[in-house]
C-alpha cells in the first residue's frame, strides 16, 4: 500500500496556504495614519543632541528642509490648515482670538467656544474619514473637540494639559494595537510643551532644550512601543509643527493703547497679529492713527494686506490688521505690568521669516527612506494625508504634487 504521508502533508500545506491568503477581492487592512504635532518646534531644535529619537526618525524616513506656516503663524490657524488644506482666510480660524457678531468671542481658554462647531469651517480630515466609514481617534488636535459639520471623531478628548506625555503615548499605542475592526485609520497626538517653554524663556533657553529632551523621550517611547508590538508595517507616522519661535528681548513690548485711542478703535486681537475694529463713526480717526508703516509694526486695511499672506477676505478678520516686526510684542498695558522680566519667545510674525519655520518628518510603509524634501507650504500636507487614507482630497489651497515624491509608490497608496 502506498505511503499516504506525502499526500497528507501536501494537503496540509495547500490548506495552510489557502488560509493565509485573503479571499479574492479583499484587500489587507491599510495602515493607520498617526499625525503627531510638536507645537512651536523649529527645525534648528533638532540635530543638536537633544532629540536622538526624532533625529533617527528623520534619518530613516522623509524630512523637509523646513515647512512654511500659513498666515498668521499662530497655533489654532495652522493646526486647522494642515487637516483641511485651507488657509486660515478660508477655513475661518483666522486667529487664536476672534469675534463674530453671530457667535460672540472665540478664545483658546473658552471651552464652549472651542467646542462650537460653527467656528470651524471647511472639512477636517477626520470628518471626511468618518463619513467614509473610517474610524478616527484624536488626542488634542485643534478642532477635534467640536462637531464640525455635525461630525466628531469616533474617539476624542478635550484638551488636558495635565495629562502626562507618557500617558498620551500609552493611549495612542493602545489604539494602534487594536484589532482591525476598531483600530482607528487616522489618529492624532499633540505635545504643547516646547511652545510653552519657548514662550516663557525664549527659543535658545535651557528650559526649551529640556522640553525638547522630554518630548523626544516620549517619541522614543512611541517608536519603541510600535516596534515591540510589531506594528511598523501598520503605521505611517507624520510629525509636524505649526510654527517656529522668535526671541523677544526683555522690554521689547508695545502697549496696545499706544497704537490707537480706545475711543477710536477696539482691539479685537493682540500679540503679534493685531486686529482693530473702528468705533462707530470713528473710522477716519482709527485709520489715521493706525494705517501705514511704524517703527515696530505695520498696519493695513484688511483688503490691502500683502498678497503673499493670502489673508484679508474672511468676514471675521477685523477691518484693520497690524503686524508686529520680528522680536516685538503688543499687549495691553495691564499685561505688561504683570509681565516677568527676561527674554521670552513669540510667534505670529511673518511666516516667511526663518524663525517661523516648522518641521515635517514622516516614516512608515508608504514613505521612502532617507529622503530630504525642499521647503514647502503647510497647505500641502493635507493632500498627502488624504492620500495616505485612500481619500480623495477636497478642493483646497494645497498642491498634491508637492509631497508625492515622498511616497514609495503614489499609485498604490494606501
């Protein structure tokens, strides 16, 4: 009688092969896109010994020489630009502080305003993904606390600065390790710590370098957790910042009240980008005091701002906008009285300035290895993110061709 063992083994091998291959027409699960923001990080903060994990990520993947923020170079406007592909003048987050007659005031500290979807125009990436049936999870991304167009991420969290970096990483790693049925296809992670240290002590301070070391340790924990769980081929990581940071020397501050009499114009926003609304019947007086070039700032009617800033048409932008020169702040006199002495840091200056440059780093199965891209505008991030999710980018201000060279094979992403 013939030995049945070879035939039996052949059958087992055949069955095993059939079991390991997906059925015809069913694609393997696509990787998660993890979008990480390091608020206030300038490219010069990398590669100087404080950030070995970010530097390794940069060497192994794709990095940009730098990324240029949109105007104004502030936190909320630029975070929302990167997930909508729209400049602030089009997506409505025209400043960190705004006023609209129908909505009232928007301030970062006002949780009700931040969570009001009426402020957030355009369509952020997580809304498009959710509408396409892709689960999303956000950990502190501006806009994700609000029901934009009636849609929130599957999982989202109100901003909590007390949540430690390690705890943030653990939460995200838990998402990434979930089964395909619940694993988010888009996840976000946010670290505000470099921005806070830079504001308080300046971009060249030991305190900022310490914050960078701490954030880099968290990035290292993230990368180690991904590797330990064998998720390298299931995660595309994109690390960005919203803007850089410029030094503001002690005493380089102007009182808002010195720019224009409050009887002539109301200050809607201040800091580095100032908005003024003339008081009723006082437009001529307000314009006479503000418009034109000054020693530390320049002012324009909103419709006459420099074209390269793509700013001045949205109804939330006040009638007169002033831009501080690099290294100077403008705040109310009562704030100046409480301002600690010493060097500080600020952003919100002209995005074309080298000090305002942001970072872009990406690594994962979709990306090429050890590649540096030339500088680009941050509106070009959104089309790439949409492609990584297999979504058609909505019409916007970004160019999908800009970051296509970063991909291993743009024709098969994701």
